[in-house]
């Protein structure tokens, strides 16, 4: 995907981008990515921080690993997980900028929002 002119005759396969955003579209997986942005962590570290069951965190880490966003390296009998691509931090930073620029309006979206409505004064 590139910015600039749009050629309607040009067919672009968006399925990889859709898969990327779906992998990040789950709140638990996004929280794991956010935690791993701080540096390598073990599953037990993530379960403590996120207050989730080990099986839940492991399943989501496996999904992120299968998507190529997270990798693990063995340290003794444990595995330390980290983000595979520094570009992911750039993507998340850009998302924060878009949210800031739109006033987090996406949270009010009736389809994808979180259901919170701003109260009128």
C-alpha cells in the first residue's frame, strides 16, 4: 500500500494487511504487543502484568508468533518473547497519532467502537 494517486485499474491484494490488522485487533493480543514493546518477557511476566490465565496468554502469544510478529528464544528452561519487527512500533505509534488527531472518534463508532458515549454537558 502506498499513498498517492489511486489507479482503479490496479488490483492490490489487501489480504496480508487485513490479516495483520486482525492479528492486532484483539485486545489481549494488542496488550501483549504493548508489553513486549518494553522488551523481552516470559509468559509468566505477561500473565502477571495482564492479569490473565497462562493458557490465555500462551494462546495469544502463539497466534502472534504464527503471524510472524513475535518470536521466542530459549533461556534455560524458559522462553523469552520479543517483537520481531521494529516497524511494528512505528505502526503502533502512527495509530496513536491517528487516534489523537481524530479525538479517539473510532471509540464512538457504532460498529467497531467500545460502546462508550460521551456525555453532553
